[in-house]
C-alpha cells in the first residue's frame, strides 16, 4: 500500500510514493498506449498491458524483465493471480489468455466472447476468472482448465469493468449502459442493478470488507 502504479497514453508506466505523491520511476519500453497496470501481490513486480504487448517490470529497480507476445490486438486488461504465479490478460482480439508469471509461457487461451474483452481479473482464491466484454456479457471461467462456467447476461451495452468481492461470492460489473450490476458468482444470478451515473461506468471495485462498491464514470 505504499506505492501506486499508473499507465498512460504517453506510452509509459510510472510508480509513485503513495504518501508523498513523489514519482519514483518511469518505466519506458511500450511503443503504444498503456491501458492496464497491476502490482504482483508481493509488490515486487508490475505487469502492464498495452496496444503493443504485455510487459513485466521489476518494481524495486524499474527494470523490464519479460515481454509477452501472443495477442493479435491491443491488450486492454491485465491482472496477477492472488499467488502471483499467473497473470490473466484480456484483448481486443476477443480472447482471454493465462500466462505463467515466471516464464512468460502462455498456458491457456479462453475463447467465448464475440467482441473486445475489456476487463479481466482472478477470483480471490485464484480458481476462477471473470471477464467483461464489448459483447455486453460477463463470463466466468475455471482458471485451472480454461473452461467457461457461466455467462452473465443483463447489460445492454459494453461491460467495461468487472471485479470479484473479497470473499468471492459476488461479482460487480460496470457498463457503458450507465449501470452497475451485482451478480451471484456461483449461480450467475443478477441480484442488484445500481443506477445513478449519467455516463459509461468505466471502473468498479469492492471495498476490502466487501460491504461497499465504488465506481468511476465518464460522467
């Protein structure tokens, strides 16, 4: 919790001191917009997804350590597994990919979405992946087999952001239809629709205790 990582259309990743706001590193290497960044659970590595590819960085010294190639279109979302051993990526090529975080080897390609994949994240226990897509659906996948287990239908426009609750029981999704939806992560049943934004909901997240949700919008 002592640092923040950010990715930008200026093609760089930056690391900041969360208490002072001081910039500690600028990580250069991407040749396109950086669309998603994530710290490893131990805080030692950073993964970044870009218009060009996926890169790993040493968060202590700001050094690039790995470049992952495999997606045929921009990588819109990247995230580490809770144990830090895998990463998941979602791309405009309509696929979700799982990679070994140490070797950079691709282990699974998850196919099922019919349009851009805009958000991906592991469940807190690392056993499932949730993805949100331009095709208006949310999908849940078995992270060990790559099998699609649930398709959540209800949004009327692109799903921009998805997250599991800390206990893994719920999924929240934010959409271009200006709503958030809360779903039962086991059954796929929609339990809540949250209205209030006047623009696309671009980012959603649960509080650490799982009792609250925060959302950011183009409004």
